[in-house]
């Protein structure tokens, strides 16, 4: 099976405003996680959406969505990414024991994507 996109982060300067917009426009229930993150989860089979407060100088292009691809082994997949012509932007980084780890890479055209794994 191919590695699926399972998560997309959207930058937001106003998390409460993003929550209210998506609730009104799409009926989403968005949970705020403090002042830095909010999340909409569509269920086990659907892609989840997070709203990340993005500050200048972060590891990704400002104002751009960031899709995450679910993989079994982040380090092995980063090696494949590099072998295929991509660039590692952020190596495997632990989010928490509950939420697993992530990494960021750029494809040869400069698009930034994330990898995610519970391992």
C-alpha cells in the first residue's frame, strides 16, 4: 500500500477565527489546543486538518498548507526522499509519546511536505 496523506496543517494568525470560519462554512468542530494549535478530525478514514500559528522564520513557507504523509519509518523514508532528489528540512522530531514523530522535506520543485509516524 502507498503511504497516504493523513494530515494537513493550515497556517493561521487567528486560531479562534479559523475555528469559527470552518464551523460556519463546513460544520466542522475544531478543538483548540492552547493558543498555538487547533485541530479538526474527520474520523479514522479521513484526512485531519490542524491549524498552526505560524511565525516568520518557521521551517516551512509562510502561508502555505503543509500536508503530512503517514509512513512506517521516518528515517528510512527520508533516505528515500533524498535518493529521489528531495531535501530534508527538519529531521525526525518527537511530537510526544501520544502523537508520535514528524519530519519535513522539500521535493525537487521546492514544495514542502511532512512525514508522520507513531514510531
